[in-house]
């Protein structure tokens, strides 16, 4: 084989190279030549192509993502130990504990190969948490598919769910919550967003940098293979053609293949290495593989790096340097280790039967130099690969159709006598039906630290067994709201995730995100993206909590049809003692008072009712009042701390009717509900006004709790009472629903579709 070494590249400037096939634009290729003062070698071209991809470089989103940093105040940063730009955000939760969490997308690979695409998405986000020095504690997932009865949804969804469950279950990590949403816009482009949360002592925080001349670079974990060549880095940086056949998919880069048992051992190995203080810097190998790990470590360090590529353990014969550098084989980590610690590092890896190889060292130069059998195949300034890629100021323009879609359609509303049937129809609709068919495939309680999990509003994990300190986390978004108004839609996603954490009794303290949009080359999509970023950032300022990191996923469209703009927002909350948690389902104590907190307005634009009954998307989404959300959270926290609240459930999609159905079924008790005679029963039951929650309050605490709400200015209304003797939900003037009747409607939909 003739190697395209640096020396050969210098002497053959006119050699044609397949840069377009690798996703590089003409001007990007010319810029690489200017940086190097010559044409790139094949290996260098591979590195730049994957690292300058949309997925890795954020070249279309950087100019907008900077708004997060510009709006984050010092007070918001005060508890943040690591933020945007690191593998994951880290926050101080007190008592010497730090928690790290982040969400990532694996959308395109999950369409091509649902099981492995979803499985390796979980594996990748877990390694991001490991790379911060933390033990991964739990995962969540936010999933979106085409119409529930579509043929391709039946291909994709079972594989994705099996992949998420299979990988997480084998790792021994509980899956504590998330979303499953159906909408025709996701047909051909499902969204698979995975979140992981981990914990560590504050002093154990690790960052990704290669510092200290002479320190060694050690690659450890699985061997490098041909799977995932250009995988997520290239796959997530272009649109699908619309050819959903097997032949159409064969043209795409291969999807990574995961081995959760290897990753489980890798987790334990990493934790022992951290405890033994044997690691100076560490980086996981995910998107762009070794290209990313070497260039980012060197770029963030204080020198250069020299890598001997032929030392990399391979599991395929005949791999070229370009393939080795671009491979996204899973379960691999790259560490910077002091020379005197190398032997101890290797002993720990041997103990856990983890393959570990010294592949290079930190140098005092400003270059990343990679050799292959003695010849230099890469000689680049690492920052130009990792952090100084293209930055695009893409054209953005408010779509011409925006005014049209915001004009409300005159939809026929049901009469009062039709509301009983509507409650059941809505409860059985795909987006509101029970997710039990999905979550029963996940282990929610492995490790014994799970305090709350699906179908609770948020997942809660105990961090410290001695004190009971824990964290709650929620993932939320509503693409329909965001299409109607992306600025308000992003705020609404933030508000719902914040509220879901608050109703558990936890205090929301930090945000992560996964921003899923269509092609950035569409000015309308870029306008949606810019508006959503500003909405999320401005909302965080109002709530006083920072964005600690996240992910951008562009090119989520098939042909010219983009998905609904879907900024998925994750909120992390902390609770001093998980024994004070507030459950979602109402309890069995007869006579407990049910209160509705917040104000209900005639807000049905983009609602689940409009979607299910009329197939309509028009009007304006609900008004968002983040000051009201903050007050609601404070009231719920006080109620939790003082033992005044025995259950709480937020109101969101489907409104009050859906919240009542879920609260009764989760708690397995009945209730008697009294509607406000001065307001339209339909609006009361199905409007999706924000800042609302149902709470169950012991009779002995009712006056104290309502006095607190009144004094703090939080609207409340007595909604009804818990009635476990009836085993039914009775809504005055609407009808009585037995729990068996409700359960049949709520739990029957997904099994009927996918079993």
C-alpha cells in the first residue's frame, strides 16, 4: 500500500481528493489547504471532515449558542463546576457532592439501524458522564416517531425501545423517565435523545485536556474496528433523501455496534483509575472517534501531542490510518497519564480485563503529529481541527407561513354531554396513553437508588444513602408549540421540565438541552433555531438556573420536509432528603383534599385535543408565566418540607382531564371532582394552561397549605376529594369512570399497536 504521507502530500499538490464525498464544501477544503500550506493527507482529510461536520463542530449553531453564555449571570454560575464546552455539565449539590448530566441525540443512526442506533446513543452519553469523573447513576430517553399506526413506525419504534432497554439494562443503570411522542413529521426521521446523570465528590471532577510535556496518552477499552466509520459525525450532518428502502439506506455510513458488557467493565475500571488518582485528563471516544479524542485533548491542553497510530489495537485487518482515525467503535476512552503512573494504570486495566495501550505522549510543540509505521500521516495544529472549524452565519428568515399557522382555526368544540366520551378518547390517544409497554422493557430500579420513575412526573435518584440527598430530573418538549411560536415553545418546554421536577418536591437548579431541528441551510429553520435558543436562554434567566451544556442536531428532515422544531429540555433538581419526595399518584387516605393550583384559561392552540380530534395545528400556544412557575415550585417545596402535600401531578398535554386520569390510576384510588360552575367545563378539562398542578393535601393540613398559597399569591381552587372506596373517578355533571374503564383506555393503546 502507498501511504499518502505528509511528505508525499507536499510534493503532489494537484492530486484530486474526495472531500465532497466526505461532506466538506469547496471553501472548507480550500481553508484546510491554507491552514496546512499544502493539500491534506488522506488521514488529515478524514480528521477534518469528521471534526468539521455539523454534528461535531456546531458550525451553523455556534453564533447562536453564544447567547447562553452572554445571558448567564454570575449568580447562575455560582453552583456550576463545569459548563458548555465540556463533555457534560457539572453542578455542586452540597455536602461535597457534585452531579453531572447531559443529553445527546442519536437520531439518524436510529433510523438506519434502530436497535444499535439507540443502544450506542445510550452508551455514548454514559461515557460522557464517565469522562467527568462520575459514576453514572441513571438514564432517561426522549423518543419521537412518526404516526403511531405508520408502517415505518412499527419498524423503528420496537428496535429503538429494545436498544435503549438492552444497553441500559446490561449496564445496570435504571431508566427513570422520559417521553414517547408521535407525530407525522418524525416519519423517516425519528428523534432518539438520551440523557445520563451521574454523581461524584467535588474533588473527583476530571476535565478533557492533555497537559504536562512527557505525559503519556493511553487508549483503553474496546478494540477499534470498521463499524461506525464516519458514523454519527457524517450521518447527522445531512438530510435523508426520502428513500426509506433498504437499498436507499445502504449508501449511508455504517452505524456503530455496541457491547454494553464491555462498557460496564469500562465504567468500573475508570472509577478505580479516578480513585487511584492515575488520570490527568480523559476523553471518551464517541462521534469522530480517535480524531476527536486526540485533537480535543491536545487543543485543550498546554502543548501538542505525538501519536503512534500503528499501536492502536484493531479488530479488523487492513485498516488505513484514515479509517482508524474516523472509526466510531464504541466503549473506548483516551487518558493522559503521568509517566510514573503508567504501570499502575496498566495494572488497574489488567485487573478489569480492559485492553490498554500507550499510543503517544504530550509534547512541547503546538502540533498534533500522528505516525503510521514510521511515516508522518498527520501534522496539524490541533485547535484548527477541534475548535477552530468553520463558523457560519446562516441566513435566517421568519417563514412566510408563520402568520397563517398562528391564525386560530375555528374548531368545533364538544357539548357537555360529549365530554365523558372525550375523556376516554383522549386518555387512549397515542401521545397520552400509558407508556408502560415501553417502560416495562427498562429496568427502573436496578442499583436500589431509584426513588421515583415513570410514570412519575420526574425521575428521582438517591445520591447519598447516609443523608438521603438526591436529585430529580425531567426531559420535556412540545414540537407543536414550537412550530406555532419557537420562542415561546422553548420557554414552554423549559417550564414543563421545571414543573415536573418541582412537583416531586425537588428544587430545580440546572438545565441541559438537545436541540433538534431541520436543515440549517433553510432560513426558516435557522429562524426557528435562533428563536428557540433565545427563548430557552431568556427563560433560564427568569428562573435563575443555568444551561450547563447540551447538543444540537440539525438536518432532521426527509427530503424537504423538516420535523417539528423540537428543543428537548432537561432540568435537574436537588432534594435534601428523598424521603420527603412527593409521589405523582394520589394516596389511599379517604377524604384528602384535592386542590388545583394555578389559573386555567381558554388556551387550546397546539393542544392535544386539537391534534387528536381535529388533526389541527394552529393558533398560539399557551402563555408561559415563569414567575408563576417559580412560585409554584417554591410552594411545592415548602409543602414537601413541612409534610403538607401527600401527592402532586403537573398539568400539561391533555389538561386537567388527563392529569386526573393519571393521578387516580397511578395511585389506584378514586376521587370525586367538582368543576367550577363559572367556567366552561370543556375548557376546564382540556385547556393546556401552564403553571398548574393538582395536589392532594391531608385534611389536617388544608387550611395551613391554602393560607400559604393565598399569602404568597398563588391562585388555588378546591377541586375535590380522594375517595378510595368508590374505585372510580367521578367528575360532577360529566360522568363516573371506573378505574378499570380508565385503565383499559389508558393502557391498551401501545400494546395494540406494537405487540
